[in-house]
C-alpha cells in the first residue's frame, strides 16, 4: 500500500447524541495525529493539494453513542501470554464502571473459544473481581489460539446483548475482531469491536509500541547477563541467547541495545550465511577470547529445513535457530580441533509470563481507558495504539495489512551495529 493512499478512516456505528457522564475532562473532538512528521513529505502532500495521512486521535468524547444504563460489554484475551494482559482487563473494566457507569462487563474464557457455544465456557462477571489482578502475570480469562465460527460468536454477542467487545491480542486476534465487526454490521447489529494491541514481538503495523514489549526486553536482560557471565568465565566462552519475536527482530535488537555486552545480534530482517558468521566468530574468539550472541527466533530460517507446519493461529512454525546455531558452532570448532565452552539459554516463555513492569503497566492503563472511550463513542473495527506520543485509532484492516519489521537501513539497526561492533554483512 503506497503511503500516499493510506486511509485511516475509522468506522462508526452512528451519530453520538448522548452527553458523556464524564466531567472535568479534556474532551477530544475532531483532533488528528500526523502519520508522518517529516516536513518535506508533508509539504509534498500540500503542494499536490492533498491532505497528509492522519490518525483519528484517541480520547473521551463529549457525546457518546451507547447509553451506559443499557450497555453490556465483553472482553477476550487471545494468543500467547504477554506481560500486561491483566492490566488491560482491569483498565477496561474500571474505566467502564467508574467513567461511564457501565454495570455489566463479562470476560469470555479462553479467547474466542469463550464466544463459541460448542466449547461450553461460562462468561465471567468482571466488575467486582479485577482490583488486584494487575499484580499477576498471564490473564485471568485464559487464552487460546485459532479461529472460531464467526456466525456463532456473533450469535453469542447478540444473545447476551453485548454492545462493545474488547479484543486483546495480536494480528490474528485483530483479524478475528475484524470478522466479528463485519458480521455484526452485515446483520445490522449495534456491536462495536475495539482491539488492544498485545504482542511482545511489537510487530503490529501503524502502532508504535505494543504493550508487554518493554517488559519482555527487560526480562531478556537476565538471560543476556547470564550469557555474558558464562562466556567471560571460561576460555573461549560463548554465550548464546535465543529470544522471541517471530519474523520481527525488535526484542533481540532492543535487548542488545539495553544490555550492550552483546557482540552479535542476529535478526530475521538481516540475512546471514553460516560460513560468514562462523568465520567472524572464530576471529573474535582468537582475539577477544569470548563472545555473546543474541538471535531472534525467526532469524536464519533459510539455513534450516522448512518445517512446513503452522500453529493454530496460522503462523509458520519456525525451525529452532537456537539449537541449530548451538550445534553448528560446536561442530565447527570441534572440526578445527579448538575447544570452546558454549552455554545456550532460551528464556522464551519466561519473558512473556511475568507481570508488567511499571512503565508497561501505566501504558496498559492508558490503552485500556482509550479503548473504552473509543467503544463508547461508537467506533468499531479499530485498534487503539500510540503514535508520536499520542494515542490514536487505527482501522483493523490497516493494522493487519502487513507485519511491522526492522528496516535494515534504518536507525534502529544502525544503532545495533554501532553498539555490537558487528559487520553490516555476514
């Protein structure tokens, strides 16, 4: 999709006519946030007589669409676990209750399974049960992967008279939310679907940061520190750490920057050859005597046999680059008759199951509150995000149109290269 044709128009259920019960608030009206803050690009639009791409700004409106006294809401958490899930659930419930006086909020167990009658899960009333849940990792609602019958899910929402469904998850969850919104619209139902972007991989397009990412990077630090300690504590020591991220290398890159004992950072967006990498590693051990390697889980997939498998969400199952590199490195130096001491650390599920740190927790609170404001104002088929320091509304079709990745020619990767000292090409 060309940037000149970006369309961030948000779907609405109808006109907002009910005065908001919120008081002493700075209400948002027709405010927008620029997609691109480069003055030269903005001038190109203006010179062509076109409006630069704009996000609708998030926040409370002085007029709302739903009558709080008649409204029931639902929440689902889908996909893998992530720090901050309970924080978002809590923020949504408390904002609905305290800001808008909404009394009925239900959690549907195990993601979209909870909306399908065939799984026979019982919805959970949440209003009085969320006070301390932000202190726990995981999600009190449980989660699951994989699609469910869209018609069945909308049947459940219609039967329970749910007006707003909050879907907390990544791109697969958002696609499910889009399908629900479109099915409800096709039936003429007043059901808003509001997404909250959840993924430690930070790979949702047009969202600057997804919640849980910062906590995951922080937790990855313990593994990197251990790897460095092991590497420097042995002759020809090598510390190898594999981090999550799927096809995007944000966790690996930012962990390498935050804990800059890393000598080599390998990410999916920057291909490398096994021969080139092993030669560079050999040279470093000869000169420095140790090395710390961080590899994103989606890196080097072209070096291994494809699994030809997908998980329940439709994602390709990757070959295990961590195990592969461990064995290749050990085999290479064994063939040279050179002893090395390699320690391999895979903290994958550890970093995603912890409670959110303070910064992520505050971010979750603001995401949850802005999701509620959007839903109450009758927005639908959208996800709340942040961009350039402001909270924004993004149409779900735009958010899932492509996977956000690190630009190998951009500032993030350039900074990683400067920090590690590794060559641009391997």
